[in-house]
C-alpha cells in the first residue's frame, strides 16, 4: 500500500486553489482543507485486509450536516453546509514523511464506501480529518513513504472555526 507521489501539475493546482479554500472554509484563520479528488489514491480490499487494526483509529461520524454522502466536493464546503467536525490524529513516526488513509463504512451494513490513502505527504506528526455524519464509521490509518503501517492515535477533536490551536494543524 505504498503511496504514489502527487504530480507537480496537481501541486500547482493546489497552490492556485488555496485562496478559494480559505474562503469556503468559513475559518479564515485556520489551515484550509487540502483534500481534492486528485489526492485520493484508491486502495483495494486486499490492502484493507492487511491493516493492523490495533494501529488504526476508528471514528463514528457525528457531524450534523445535511450532506450525507462523502463523495464529490460538497461535503468539503462548510459555506454550503458541508462537514465541519474533525478529529486530530497523531502518528507515531520516525520517518521524514508519512501518509494518512481511511476506510469509510456504512454505519449499519459496514459495507466499504470508500478506501483511500492521501497522496500528500505529512511532515509533522499531526493531521485533522473530517469525521463525517452518523451514517459513517471511518477507520483511519497511517503509513510511511514505503507503505509500512504506523501507530495512529486520537489527539483531540474540534470544529472548523472553533478558534482552537488545532486550527494550525493541516486539514485533509
């Protein structure tokens, strides 16, 4: 489950979108959302089966947004009612860079709805991730640049724009 590097072309697009992401976040003093479709590297059922759940974090969604589906761009836009609640995760890492991934399941059927790893590398050991609505259960995991799984734990929780120190942590 080795992460694929993001193309420089997409990094330029990310840079150009930065001001827009600040505006639509409704939290201008926080780091804006850094997740777009081109950041998501799909992982297979086989990859999911190799995850060591004792190194993962499982989060039941609790966002009250009317946007239930975590596909497409709408759930990333608080300006129009998108998800605002996040969890802060901390990876136990000795490597220079690491990646966070997720397996999103339906809360009732436990069917896998999405399974991805984020292509953007993290250089600090913390990251904020949206928790989703009560219809979802998400298993978050962390891997180094070689795809070796690392221990992940919950450091805190918050809401975009709440003024906490977590606003300085990258939001994927």
